C-alpha cells in the first residue's frame, strides 16, 4: 500500500506551494478568519480562479481545468495549511450539487461565476426548531404562477451577510401521510430579493453567522435545484461534501505548538508535554489517513458518506484536543490574546481555544456523526 502522492501529484503540490508562497498575502488569510470575503480575499480568490484553480476538477466550460480530485485535494490542503481562503460554499458544496442535479440553465448561469470567484453562496438549512433534525424545517415555499412565495426563519446561516445567493432548504410538501423529509426542496435564492432580513450572531471565535427572515420573498420556479420534494437528498449530498476535506489545518496547528515547545527547554524536557505531543502527532496522522480515504473515494466518483462523517467527527474533536493541549502546555500565558507582547504564538492558542468550540456543532454535531457511522457504516438499526 502506497500512501504517497504520485510523482505528478507531488510536482503539482510543489507548483501550488510556490504560487501560494508568492501570492497569498497575510491580509487575504487573516480576513478569511472572520468568514467574510473582504476585497483582498476576493482578489486572491480571483487570481486562483484565473488559473482554473478555484474549481480545478470542474470541466473547462464551467471554469475548471479538468484536474483530478486528488489535485483539488492537494490544492485545498496547501491552502488550508497556510491559513488561506480555500474557496467556499459555491466551490465545495453548491457547485458540485448543481453539476449533479442542476438544470443546464443553472449550470451555465452559476458555475462559471463560482469558478471565477464572482459569486458566493450561503447555506440555508438550519431553523430554530430544525438543526440536527433537518427534516423538521418549516420555512414554506408556496407556488404562485412562475414563482414560489417564501415565508419563515433560518438561524446560524453563516456567510449570508456577504453571499450573493442563499442555498435554501424549504418546505414544499405538507402531506401528513408523507414522511416530512420528502416534502423539502432545494432552491437558489438571490440574497437581494425584497423581503429578506439578515441579523448578525457572533460566535466565541469572533466571526459572524446570522439569523435570516423571509417575508413573502418571491423566488422564480427556475431556481428550484433538482427535483421538487427531493431537496433533502440533494442537501444530504452537499453535507457529505461539506464534511470532506484535508486535515492540513490541524497539522499546521500541531506543528506551531510543537515548534514552540522545542524552543523552551523547560517544556520540551517535561515528560507530560512530550507524551501529550507524541499522542497528538499520532492523531494528526490518523486524521490525514481518514482525509486521504475520503479524497480517494471522491476521485473514484463515490460520494463519501459515513466515511466523511468519521473524518468530520475525528478531525473536529482533534482540533479541540489540540486547542486544549495548547492551553494546558502554555499555562496562564496561553490565555493572553493576540496583541499582548507576552502572548505565546501571538495569541493563537487563546483564539483557537475559543474558535474550536463550534467545530463539533456546525456541519452536524458529533452525536449526529456517530449516529450516521452506526447506522450507515455499521448497519445498526435506527434507535
Ligand atoms: C458557528 C456555526 C455555524 C453554522 N453555520 C451554518 C450554516 O451556514 N448554515 C446552516 O444551515 N446551519 C449552520 N449551522 C447550524 C448547525 O448545522 C446546527 O447548529 C447543528 O446542526 C445542530 O443543530 P442545533 O443547533 O439545532 O442543535 P440540536 O439539533 O437542537 O442539538 C442539540 C444537542 O442534541 C444533540 N442531538 C440532537 N439530535 C440528536 C440525536 N438524534 N442523537 C443524539 N444526539 C442528538 C446534538 O448533538 C446536540 O448536542 C451553524 C452552527 C454554528 C454553531
């Protein structure tokens, strides 16, 4: 078994690394941490798009270069390792689902603009009463001629304050004899539509998510993605894609901590610190292998399902273990924030500790991932 990249993939990784060393500015990275497409971030993403690297595995007519999924994985991995913007909802979730289930009109309208970083999407699934139980969503889409009229509320919809389109799950079927997940459809909604109100919610890590209110919003019927009342299944595919990705972010996080410890003999010689770092080094390696498996499946055109859940579960919890270890190893200094001259790692340990709290909630909680693994991976009956 050979876990290495092929010589061609390794050459591509080198080319990507050289490009990023040259082009990825600190401004484009830092601002992405606030989950906002600031001008510098957009400009960098546009430069990636010009090379066909924002959606490399898409066909050229949609703005890609027909690259392999492994090349896309390598590119994303290098970006994440450097803390860069690695595309977003359009490139990683909405775009691939439009390719699979969208109309020809939707493909030509949205895909090239996603690949050029001209537009971004925001995920519109969760509602106050429907998070883990997504099938309970209630925002209503009622037919009216060539339109659907939408009313209801979403919550925790990140990116809505700068995205151009809402990737919206809405209720189109209310037959009590049909299971509730079979009454959901998926829509693309222009965020500038009259009747949409967005209210900010800030997370502990400092970045913004939103509440979104729909008041008689008119959405053209042509904006329905895939089949009517099959939206839950299309969203499930988008969620599997959301849970896939490289583990290079935690590798970078680990390396920063280990490199810092090596500079401080008191810490580097402490057996408890050494044991903890050795344990985490092993876990980072496990995360890589889980991520490689998911990337390989995608390269074989298999949508990863419980495998993506296993990756998301392990990786999000590993990020929290890394953040906890950072706080324990750095002691009281670890609590100092960015900007303090005494803060080790320029306050990253403190920020990561706060930021990592939500990792085990968004894109499906750890409990939900465990349920998926038990049900679809181990074939256990529903509880
Ligand atoms: C920072 C952040 C960003 C987000 N961004 C987006 C976004 O862009 N778009 C979007 O649509 N949503 C987004 N979400 C919402 C996210 O997907 C939901 O918060 C998540 O699915 C959990 O739903 P909930 O908050 O309603 O919690 P609940 O579903 O009410 O869960 C509460 C607790 O019960 C547990 N639980 C629930 N059901 C089960 C079960 N069957 N078995 C075992 N335990 C269970 C959960 O694990 C959790 O611990 C975001 C959330 C956060 C925190």
